[in-house]
């Protein structure tokens, strides 16, 4: 889940995951963690992995190397200080790495992680059904599903369709004989 924490979307997402006994990875934005520190801590307390999505949600191609390094360091410090957990993964906003961004992420020992399937759930044009169908069609082991528990950087209220889709997404994962594992993927 990207872009959180969010005061409505994150608790709703956590509730559904808890009911299903599933764990996920939450790619947090530092400015949102500072605004909602208790929610960030609740994510970790519920057994989920936290990861870095940046301090501010900006396209890495528009940042200077120094600005990007500062953004990454501030996000990591905010997440660790607030949650007590180190963030082992990084996903850039919009899924776009600059050469410098990728090098800085790897230099810090973080694993870059994009996705293999997305719900396109940042738009209010999407419904729970379209999100579910897009995410779960031909689902396979190792797929990384991208969803958003927040609407800070997308259409207002778009998280609602994600929350509505999540129970069925989890059901389809189970029906496919797969398991949800929010632990950081192992390095190969």
C-alpha cells in the first residue's frame, strides 16, 4: 500500500487485513507519518512491514541529487523514529527511478521494489470490481500488488474503492492457492 498513512484509509485497510490474517507492506510518505504518527505506529504494531516512499511525494527526476538524498534520509529517519522499525524497501513515487535515485537507494542498503500488478486505484473512476479484476486476473506466485490506502496525491476519496475491493482481492488470492505475505522479499 502506497502514500499513507491516512486517517480513514489506513485503519480501514488494517481492519480488513487483520480479519483475513494477512500482512502487507506499507510504503509510507514521511510528511504523512509526521502528520499521523499514531497510525504509522499502528501499522507496525499490527505486524506489517513499513517501507519508504519518500519524505514528500515527488517525481525523483525533478530532484537534484542533494535534494533526493535529503528526502530519502528524512523519510527513513521519520519512519524509524515514529514506528521503531527500519524500512528495508523503497518504492519511488509514480514508480519512476532516476539513475541517481536508484544508486542512492542501493547505497543505503534498501531494496528497490516496484510492482507486477496495480489496481489503478488512485482514480475515482475505478470501482471495487475493476480494481479486483485488474489485480487478480492471472495472478501468480511472487506478484507484487500495488494499492493505495491514502488519497493524498490522487483523486479525493479514491481509497474507498480500494477498501471495498480488498476483501475480494484477498479471497481471490486464496482461491488461486496463494498466500499474502507482507514480509520483505528475500534478496537473491
